[in-house]
C-alpha cells in the first residue's frame, strides 16, 4: 500500500488525487548525484554530461528524455562494440532503466547524455540547465557544473588518450575542478 509522506498528505487535501501529489513525490524518488559536463573548445559542436541517478522508489523507473537549451538536440547515448571491435556511440531511444531502490551511472565509455549542435561552448565554471524526463517520476531539473578536465585529470578511457580528438583538445593535464 502506498502512503503519502506527511507533507504530501496535507497537499493531497487541496489537490485532486494524482493531479499534484505525484510530481512532489517524484522529486523525492529520483536523486541526481555528481552530475558534470566536460568543457568544450570554442569550435566543438557536441558535449557530454555524466552523473549517477539514484531511485529511492520501490518501483523501477526509466530515463526517457533529456533536454536543454544549450544544444539543438539532446540525446541519450551509449557505447557499444561494433562487428569489427571498434567502439561506436549510439543513441538509446528507449532510454535507461533505473532499478527500484537502485542506481544507474551515466559515465565515460558507457551510458551518457549527449549535446549535439552546441549553441555555445561549454566553459569550465559555468552551469548548464538540464531537464531529465522519467516515465514514473516525470521531469527533474538539474543544474550541471561544467568542469575543465575529468576527475582523472586527462581524457583517457580504456588506456587510450582521447585528449587529441576533435572537440577534446587542450584538456590533457588540466587540473580537475
């Protein structure tokens, strides 16, 4: 049986059931942890956001969409090995499941949020407003800090230095924010 938290029980008196209480409950069920975007060069047309999504609900949820006014398109992406063994970045239109009372990491080399058609550079120290849409929890807004370098200090993944890739240049050896 579902029980409203005390604060929501009072709100339910003034709202039609399911009209306003689920939105308030949704904010309690999904928590965004350690979100960050990586600074881009002035010429970059894409960028990425990483985070951990925690689901305190007893029901699984699914991140189905992300949106921001910083880019023409915002997509949910993952990396997958192609037939020749080369890693490919692919859109995941069905989104990412967030298990009941569990978490899902959006991390380098795996699932992430991709900005395509950046309208302005991602500059270290800035903040990007992002709205995440979940099947159950609805919309969750998060302000994502832009960092000038990875927590590792370089753009390395799987033993390969990616700092020389187009759009990633100039980041190797920079201190983490």
